[in-house]
C-alpha cells in the first residue's frame, strides 16, 4: 500500500473528499445489493474495502480546498490525463504555488494550460511557436558553471576547473557592459579572449588587479574551454526549436525566472531524445530547491530511464516541491526500474490507476494496491447405499457439505487492470487510506 508519510504540501495534513464525489455503494441501492449477497461474498466485499463512486470528473480528486499533494496518473485515456494535469495546476495556483509543466509536444495539454492561465498575467509558454527558452537567463556565473558541469554527460569529460573559465567569461562580459546569456557564452571567441580582457584594461574599464583576476580564472579553466564549446553546441542543437532569439517579440524565460515571478510555465521539450535539454531542466528544478523556491512540477510522459539525475530528482522527497507524473504507463516510463517505480509511487498521496496494456505493468499496480483475505466456498456431495435386513432393495443416502477456505489474493487482479475501460479507474488516496473505483466523465 502507499506510504502516507510525505503528505507535506497539504494544508492540514489530511484530505477530505471533494464535494463532487458521490458514493454509489451507499443508501438503499447499496443495502439492496448486500441483501442478496451470500455471507462469504459480503465478507470478501468488506475485506477488499473498495469505495464505489458515481461517475465524476478527475478534477474532483484535485480539490484546491484540500491543498497540494504529490500524485501519479498512469494509463487510460490521454484526455483524462490532460484534465488531471490541468486540475493539478489549478489546484497549485489557487494555493499560491508556481507551476512548471514539462511535456513532449502534447498540444492538447498546452492548449488547455493556455486557456486556463493566459489571462493571469503569470503564464509563460515555451514551444516551437513561442521560442523564448534561455537556459542562462537570470543565472550568475557560478550557477551557469554548475549547470554545465551537472548536465554534461561523462563522455564530454568536463572537469571541475571549467567553473573558473565560466566565471572568467562572466566577469569579462559584465565589465564589458554585456548581459551574461547563452548566446554570449556559446559564441565566446576563446582564442582571443585574453586579448579582449587586456583591451578592457587599456580602455580604462577594469583595473590592473581586475585584469589579473579575470585572466587567472580563464587560465585555471583554459583546458576545458573547447569541451565547454562542444557541450554548448550540442545543447543548442537540442533547444534550437524553442531557443530565445532577440528582437522576435518574445521575452526570455527559463524555470528559475518563471519561479521567481511565481508564474505558470508550460514547456515543450519537443523530443524525449533531447537528453541534454531534459538534464538542463532537471538541473534548474534542483537549483530552485536549493534557492528555497517552492513549486509544483507536472511531468507528462517524459521517460526517466537512462537519465540518472532525472531519476534521482524524482525519487527524492521534499517538503517544498510537489510532483505529479501523468503517463500512459508509469512502469514503462521508469524503464522497469522497480526501486524507482516504488519510490515515485511511495512519495505520492494520490495514484490514479487506469487501463494498462502491459501485463507486467498491471501486475506492478496490483501489487501496489495490495492483497486481502479472500474466502472461497467449495461444495461436496456424496452418495452411499446400504441394505437393511428384511428389505429387498438398498437404501440410498445423499450427503452434501460446504467448506470455506481463506486465501490471500490481489484486491484488484492484474487482468482486471488490463481489461478496464479507457475511462475506468482505481484511485488510491494515501491520506484517507482509501481505494476508490469509478468511471471518469470526459
């Protein structure tokens, strides 16, 4: 069953049912069904402890009055998952949490986010039609250097000394009266940079000691400059479709700048193959945490497997971050990593489980939901005969009996999960300790 220990962004530590939820197994009809059940069936129903609800929208499970909490929505209809993501964003916004939404070309999700938040004055969108992502915007030299070192794959072999080189570039640009930006760093003329620093001194813009300080930093990280150049060129190829370009009518934005403005940022990564792009975003989410920024992040179907930093971020519990994952198959999204799957689900206060095609995924969710004591009845009959004295024919004896056995069974069988309708769902709510079953309205 779900771990309830991380319900930290909730207003009061508990969750009450939404007013939009109505039980389908109570009242006269519920009592009537129980009346016609056998004693064993009634016992099994009690042990399974599934609350049946009337059809409702998924937003009923993301009621702003209950606060904001971690969640997973896995399987089923894509429109329902979009509705869940938007409902979580609305819930977070009404509780004064900024929101970051990361997705891969989910136009429906982007359109719904735009419809709900564009009028707030705090909505930012990054997409091929809104090219405004600037990875270094509002970051200082140290933060930029750290971001590069954190996100660079091992085969780039960027050493720690690269930090000094980035700091040197930053100080040079600052003294030149230029803003530190991705374009400025990525087009830096490394071969003549020392001459450029000397020109600043000759122009009276820096002192002798400032010149020596900048040159010293450049010298300490000089062996890394071409590695940095290669890394930035690779990153530029990945972010090119959404990258900020001056004089295009868009203002630069990234995760840090959006969170500082308490905004709602919807960001299209364009392709899950853009691993440096994803790693950069995760680095900024982690940086925001170290800066003490509280936020809600909603991740729509971006695979976690083969990205160690991403996996580590998703596993880590936090009292300042609320995480939501919407995906057609969470177990597949984590690459079949059972520990990662367990950590993500264990950190969630609500898990919405819908139809899954994969038998392995269905089994994992059945294990999460848990088991119960199931009572099974078995019937036996026997027929015998005996011949009494002074009687010509045998006397027939018929005996029948009922035995009851107790076994452990899944509360929801894996095959039930694979056979569910596209709008059918089981919902685990950790704060209530409840397993609900219902169909969602569109």
